[in-house]
C-alpha cells in the first residue's frame, strides 16, 4: 500500500471512489428528499462541493459546462 501511495498509482482509485460517492450522494438526496434541489444536476453539484470540501459558495460557475470543468478540477485537485 505504501508503494502505491508513493508512486501515485492509488490516485485514479481515489478519484473513482470520490466520483462514486458524489454520484451516490446526489442520487440518494434526489430519491429521499426530492424537493431539495431543482434538478439532478444541482444535487450533483452540491454533492461534488460537499465531498471535495470546497463548498464555499462565493463564486460558482453559471453554466453546465463550467460545472463539469469545476468538478473535474475539484476531484483531481484532491
């Protein structure tokens, strides 16, 4: 395990787990609290900010493309 961490081979697995938790969280919020967000995309954005702990909310992307780029930066910036 130590070798995987020091060589960086564990990073894709950590990113995959982060994305899986993010999608799972957005799904569960939409299922168990359907009126919390306007769309699944909003729930996914909330989950991405929460999972990556960057949910400041002071500056946010306005378009879906901007959110996709931001989520990519958040997940791989960990």
